[in-house]
C-alpha cells in the first residue's frame, strides 16, 4: 500500500500514487467528450480499455502472480477518480463490472484454478466479466432472491431470473448469485452461493432493457432455465456467498464513490472554466469603458474573445450531441446555436489570430504572422 496516515488523522498520497494519477490523466487526454458520448450510445470502448490495461490499471488490485500489479484498493480508487475527473465519463461503471465483479471477486474468493484461468485475462483486458445478483422481486434485499441452485450429483441445476445485469452481452464469464438452501431453512445470511458461469450458455436467455440514462454497457434481464454448474464452478464456500459477496459489493460501492468524486471535480472544473470566460468578458467590457491604454484593453479583449468562443462552442456542441438526430432539426434551435457559436471562432477575428495576439503581446513570443 502507498498510503500513510498523518498525525492529524488524514491520509497523504505518495509520490508513486501521484505518478499513477498522472498516467490516468495522460490516458484521459487522448479521449474527448464525443468518444464517451459514443460509448454511452453503444460503442465499445476498446481503445480506452486497452490503454487502461497497458497501464496496469485493470490489474491494480490483483496479485502479481496472476498478472496484476499487486497494489490495493487505495490505488484502484484513485485511478477511477482521476479518469472520471478528466472526462472519462462512465469509467467507474466499466471498472466495477470487470475489475471489481471479476478481478476482486476471484482474487478474494476464487479457487487457485479459477484465479489462474481468469485473472490474467481480466488484467490484460482480453476478458470481460459481469455479475448477476439483482432480481425483480428482491431488489437490494438480496437474501430474498428466488434464483435457486438444486444439487444434482456433482452439479447444480440453476433456475431463476436476474435483472439489470450490466454487460452480459460481451461478458466471457459471470458471477451468478443463487440460493442453495431455502430461505426458511437457513439463517438470514446463509444458504446463498456464488457461481462462476458462462453467460452465453443456451440455458441463459437475455433480454435487453430499455434504459433511460446513458451507460457504457447495455443492461439485461436474464432468464436462467436449467443451467448446469459443476462443483468446481462454486466460488468460495457453498452457502456462505453473502459473506463473501461483501468482498465484492463494498469495493463496488467505493468505486462508485470514486467515480462520483471524479465526475464532480470534472464538472466543477468545467464550470469554473466557463465562468472564468464570462468574467474575462466582463473585465474586457469594463476596460473598454475605463482603461485609457488601448493596448491593455486589446490584450484582455482578445483573450476574452478566444476563451469565450471556445467554451461557447464546446457547450453548444455537447448540447447538439445530446439531442442526437433532433439536434439537427431547426425545431429545437440547437443547430442554430451551434452554427452561431462556430461562426464566433472565425469572426470577428479568428481563433488563430486571437492566439497570435496573446502569444505576442501577453506571452512575449515572436510574431508569427
């Protein structure tokens, strides 16, 4: 671990962790808003995911002997926070589904054979994972689940329904949570078992759900009818799955929290950036009225023009993308705003000429035109 507790009770981040954050920022810089909007619309984030794998992010909390980096959740949560803080929207959900449901679950509770088979692929990004826990009639009260695994020799026959299962269509493996003892015959937290199953098995039928918010993975309802799992597919100890599940859901919650902090930082930074453009414009207007030196007024006016037209067009471009096809209909007016903001980068005075002026008169660089 790379964390030390200070005398004040807080936590200090090491130089190593700052290097990890810097790597995350470098990865994020290669992907713009449009990329992640396309991901939320169904595009596979292959390039981004491969970059995260190459950086060792996917195996951050996986032991080195299985292809990971041998670090801890302190580092993993910082990675997710930094990616989200730098515009990688939805990254926390990608990490939850693959790194948490797959990597952390198997690291903490998988058999040696399961670890050797699955963890290297999760770490290098070649394997996708999913988890089937939530049910229509149980919701967050997992012990009330109806999915049942009936023992049949050295196998279990599993029947049930799961809902809101992320990424089941691209998953190579799936953590399935099922009862192996009736609820009335076991203690509240017992009688539930974790299974490693094949989501593409013919006994698993999936139906895509119509989700009202953008997510980087599609969401599904799964109907499981007679799936046969071998004893070797049990993760951990039969009947003790709820206790073992805490090793997965607690990190899941914390990755969600890390993503939320990151998104909040990203939103605040953009809001401040936008507000600074507005403040700069107001300052330039004040100087036109009150500053006797036209050179000083020109300097601030050109900076205001440059920054305001950039953020203005960025805002209308995001609005247009959000509207989808309707954004191009004049009925919604967004396309007119987009055209107007785009014109602002050309006239009066192009973005390039604004940069030339700032470079020469503010930064003292040689004249470039």
